[in-house]
């Protein structure tokens, strides 16, 4: 497996940031493609009820993964800052604490989730004919949570030490297994049992388990800074201060993902009022937007990892250049992607809707009015990537609430009398521009630079020692 630890505090910023962002971008694209492939298998073999079942189960799983991802992100920041300080032991303490925390959360959520699956689906309003399939699928997915938790932690902390390639390789391994095993377990091909929709979840469980075990093997084989041996295994029993710090920061980061999802769900409710054609058009435009946002997400992740190491090393002087180059990459990569999709949008949209669909014209207008807003939302992601690299989570959450709920949804509601349903699409640039302006003002104000997160961790641990 290629890849390895990289010092992100030295050398040219532009090339280092780009080479670090590309594997993350590739991983994001592959992850989306894997979800699409699995959806195709389920739809082809099991039909519409199974697709509805997975869609409902996915809403519950996303909320859980928000918490797991948030805690993993907090661990990545701590690991990155410790590595910037050349404090390998501190990085291992952070990994040990995060591993225990994430395993604990995932096991508890697995037990609660399996026991309350049917009630959770009922609260979501899952259609009665899809509920049995959703229940069976979700219960099997809950069994994979511990593997998923450690896999996400390994991927994030590997990026924290400057290794973006190892997570990509094991993302590829997992996708090949997941997408490849799906039809065999669903339909019972060859020696495999016919498991129906549960087979899709079983394929995911096996893929996650293999990827997790494989990554652990590589971490120990290459003796990477996030491995624990001998006396270091005691770091799996951390003090309460470090657990509280990672959990607190992680939950706030997870809450940001929840706010993003909640705003998207409210927008879907507003779009539904426009009728089936507009809803279908919006759904297809949203598919395009998932890919449009991927470059900025990858760049923001690379900026966070690079900024965290430089903050730990006390290289605050490099943060401005890291952020500015990240912003440039966002505008170039996202801008080119938006332009290309705009030139061929009728062909791309036709793949989803069919060449003669009346929704194509509506989707083209949605794309034209709203897609350019992702230049600004991408810039916000990059700026927040630098800010979050020091563990600052409250102000990004406040900015997100103001931008998404007050500005985007507020404009969508109150501008309808004179813009009609176009208000929904104009709401995207309005909310994104406000969010970028607020984030830029907070970034320039500099209050997020008060002290490094590792220093907060050390003070908390000393206070309880």
C-alpha cells in the first residue's frame, strides 16, 4: 500500500495541499459511486419497496454517523496538532481516547438501535409496506457500527499524520467488496445465501470489517504514529478530561452536519409544494450538486489537516497562505465543474430523467440559478476548515444556523410572493453569500487563534491529574 506519514509544516504549500486534497476527493467520489451502485443492485433485484426502505433507514444511520464523524474529526485535529509539535506520544494518547470513545458510542448505539429500530422507523413515518424491509436492513446495518466507527477514526487520524493515500486505498478495497458482494448476498448467487435486502447490509458489514482490519494491519506493519503498543495500550483507558474534550468538540461538529441535513429536509418540504415535476427536477439537480461540492469538501479537509499540523508547530504564519491557496483551489475546481455541467446539463439531466421529460427544463433553471452558489459555500468550507483546525466549533455552528435557516430558508419563504418558486433557487446564493461573509469576518477577526487545541487538552488533563 502506498502512502505514509507526511510533514505538512514544511515545504511548498500549494503543491502539498493539492497532492493531499486529490486522494480525499477521489475517496469522496468513490464513496458516492458506491452508494449509487448499491442502490442500483437493490432496485434491480428487490424493487421500489426496498429502495424506500433503504432511504428511510439511511436517515437514521446518517444521524449516528454524524456523531462518529464529529468525534473522529476532533481526534484528527488533536493528532495533527500533536504531530506538528513532534509529540508522537500525545498523538497516541488522542487516538487511544478517541478509539475508546467511538467504540463505546457505537456499541451503545448498536444495542439501542437494534432494540428500537421499529419505533424509530415509525417516528420517521416510514410507509407501512416498506417498514418490514427497512427494519431488517437497519438492524443488520447497526451490527456494522463498531467496524464503521474504527474505520472512520483510522481514516481521519491517518490524514492527521499527513497520510491521505492509505485511506484512499482501503476505501477502494471496501467499495470493491461492498459493491461486488451486494448482488451475491441479495440474490443468493453461487454458494452465497439468498438474504434479500439484509444481504446488502451484510455486504457493507463485511466490506467495513475487511477495510478496518486491513488498515490496522498496515498501521502496525509500518509502525505509524497512531499505533498503540505495550504501555501505550493504557491510553485506551484515558482520563475523563480528554474524553470530555473529544466528545464535546465531536458532538458540536456532528451537530453542524445535523443542522445541514435539517435545513435540506425543510427545503425539500418547500419544494414539494411546487408539485411532482419541480420536485423531480430538484431531486436530479441535487444529485449534480453532490458532485459539485466534492472538490471544496476535499480541499477543506486537506486545509484542516495541514492547518492542524502547522498550529501544533506554532507556524501560525503559514495559516494565511494555506487558507488563501485553499480558497483559490476551491474557486478553480468548483468553478470549472459548474461551467462544464452547465454546458452539458441537458445531456446529464437526461440520464436521470429521460430525454423527453418535462422536468429537464425546470432542472436546468434550478441549476442555472443555484449552482454558482457553491463557489461561496465552498469558500465557507475552506475558511471553516482552518478555523476548525484549532477545535473552534461554536461560532461555525452559529454561522451555519444563520446562513441556512435565517437567510436561505427565510428568503425562500418570504420572497415567494414576488419571485414565486424561483425564490427557492435564489435562496441558495443568498444564504451562501451571507455565510461566506460572516465566516470571512470571523476568520479575519482572529479570535479563534487564542490557543492551540492541544494546549487546552494538556491543561484539562493536568487539572484532573
